[in-house]
């Protein structure tokens, strides 16, 4: 579709007002350009505001204060291990080089980090949690203060416009206040429209094996950004690796709300299926655990733990806030293991046998069944499950994010199927492909939104 007869003009159009979109918009504004931020939903925030607020950074003052030794090199190794070596190393290098700057920027804009956490695929505690609602509201405030960022809600971008067939992207066709408008972008367009965990058709096309996973994520995350660039010949990466998140409560499939994921396994819980049997090394990435639970009867497991794990809960840090799950009635408590088993509909003798066998592995320092050797990724000491009361968290696999999509270069320019840049088009956030590879390390998606969102904004502002 060609570009002429513009109804509106700006320097940079950013599509999607989640974390990546805001970071791009603010960076473009800082570079002195005028920005139009288009958001399809009636509210901003996308999946970012629903998230756990976990950021993966390495070598920070928070880690130093907690006595955690970490480095860019170690972070790189963990990302590659989680990604099964399938990651685009150029993108990983950018993250390693820029992650400390992203952390500093978040602090500069006033974000308060909660205590450091150990999380999935991290070989040392590296999760720096923030309150995601506070983050999005601060970004909204900064965009309003910038004076050169116009944010339009209920305004989906529908197509990218090129100056000639296979030419430069010079604007977008958007539906603004219900009317189609051609918006000219004098410098560039940034796609930050998130993933497609809410697009059943795309999920069926790319990951039919995830059919039993619960769908979740921002209501607007229907893959529009990916499809608009696809129409222009953009390449894809990592599409087949989409995975759900283990620890997602099955009620999330039918009820509203947030904070459905609990990860007691990384504090010492085991996971058993409906037959009362373990089925996996629980210290693995929760994306791999997500795949494993889909193979179990009814795609359901229970995270089983005792009071000693409950004592390691972290109030206000969603995946580890077990008390709030108990208050919401999501986490079940019982005075004995037999009582817990009956509540779950599991044979009490089988559950006891499973736990006795596991406790034996803890004592001997060797898990003969699944090779578990730590709380998460070889880190942390396992503990026996023995101190009443006992707890069970029903857990399935939640397809909360897709973490795959458009091929980009290190400067976030979208590349076509032949590896050639599509001029004028940039992409950042969840719809970027290549960064994660096979599976994601906790905190690396929000971290990636800041790192690459800022680069996309800066580069779009410079593009001519
Ligand atoms: C429950 C949950 C917990 C998570 N926890 C973590 C975590 O702790 N750490 C981590 O790293 N990752 C986490 N993730 C993943 C992470 O939140 C997302 O990958 C990330 O927030 C995506 O940010 P984004 O800016 O790319 O997209 P989003 O924040 O989803 O924003 C995209 C925006 O684009 C809008 N949009 C879509 N189409 C259009 C269109 N055509 N026109 C205009 N606007 C459009 C959407 O409505 C949306 O507002 C979690 C995700 C979920 C759902």
C-alpha cells in the first residue's frame, strides 16, 4: 500500500504502548523528535502491566549488597544455556553491553527495586523485581511530561505504508476514533505491539502442540505487529519454540485477574501429576517444566511443599507470594500429607511414597529419578518435605507470552526473509525474534524491552 494523502504527520510512529513502546517513544523524544504512540486498547500497559515485574540484570549494586557474584559473561552463558544455543548472538551481545545502562535508567526514572530473587534458568539470583503497575504509570507520566509524545488510545495500527512496493516504510494506516487515517512517519516506525498469546489462529499455525496450554497476556496481544511486517516480507525466528509457563493456575483460563503463577519449585517444592508421581527435574526453566506438564494427565500438576518452603515466601513478589495465594484460595493447605492427597484426589499412599523417595534423594544428595541437584539451575540447597502444614498449588502451563517473531539486526531494524533491512521499520519487545532461542530466562523479556526499546527509539529518531 503506498503512502500519500496523509491525514496526520509526525517524526516517529510507535505501535503499542507497553514497556517496549514506551521505552522507544521516550528515547525518540529524548532525541528531539515528535512521536505518535498508538495503542489499540482503551488502556496502556499490554502484557507488561500484567507481568511479574522481574528484570534480569547482572553485576548490579543490589547483587553486590546481597553478596551475589555475577557478571555479563555469566549472564551470557545462562541466556545461551536457556536458549539451547539457538539465540542470535548479536542480540545477546547488545543485551550484555547495554543491560547495566538499562538498570541505571530504570533507577534514574525513579523505579524502586524489591529484594533480589533467584528465578528460572538463572545460575545465581539475578531477578530485580519492580511493581509493573508503578512502572507503566511512571512511563505514562514521563511521556506526558515530554511534551512531544502524543498517545492515542483505542487506535490500532492496521497496515504499514511504503513509499513504493518493497520500498521504505513511511507511515501507517491506523484507525483513530473509529476512522481510518494515514499517518506519515517522517523518520521511522517502531513496532512494539507485543506477541500473539491471544491469537488462537496464529497459535494453531505455529505451535499446534501447545493446544492444551492456557491462553493469557494482554488482551491486545494478537500478533498485529508481526502480521503487518510479515505482509512486507519480514523474516521470523524462534516461532516453533513457543512455550507456556509452568506454575500457572488453571482457574486463569476462566477467571479474570492477575498473578496466577507461583513457582514454589524454586524454593524447594516438588511437582507431582494427578497420579501423585514426579515427572521432571523441577529445577529446570519453567518453560521446560511447562512443556513437561502438558504431557501429564489433564495437563495438570501440583506443586507440593511444606512449611519450611512456605517460610521462604516473598510477600509482594508475585511468583513467590504464597501467602496471598493462600488468602485467594488458590493454594491449598492441610495438616497432614494424607489429608492433602485426599483433597487433590490423589492416592495418599502414592503421595507418601513419592515424598519419602524424594526425601531420601535429598538426604543422599542424588536424585536418581530426574537428576535434580538444586533449587534452580544447579543453585541452592534442596530440603526435605516434612514440616506440617503441607501445601499444594494446582499448576498448568500458561501461554502468557510468545517470545518470538521478527528478525532484526543489532540496531533493531526489521530484516526481510533474505536478511535485507526493511528501511524505516524497527521492532522491539516481545515481537522480536532471535533473542531467546529455545527457552527464556526469567526477567530477560522485560529487560529486553528496555534495552531494545530504547535502541529502536534512538535509531528511528535518526533514520531519514
Ligand atoms: C502474567 C505474565 C507475567 C510475566 N512476567 C514476566 C516477568 O516477570 N519478567 C519478564 O521478563 N517477562 C515477563 N512476562 C513477559 C513480558 O511481560 C512481556 O514479554 C513484555 O511485557 C512484552 O512487552 P511489550 O512492550 O513487547 O508488549 P506489551 O506490553 O504486551 O505491549 C504491547 C502493546 O501493543 C498493543 N497493540 C497490539 N496491537 C496493536 C495495534 N495494532 N495497534 C496499536 N497497539 C497495538 C497492545 O494492546 C499492548 O498494549 C510476563 C508476561 C505475563 C503475561
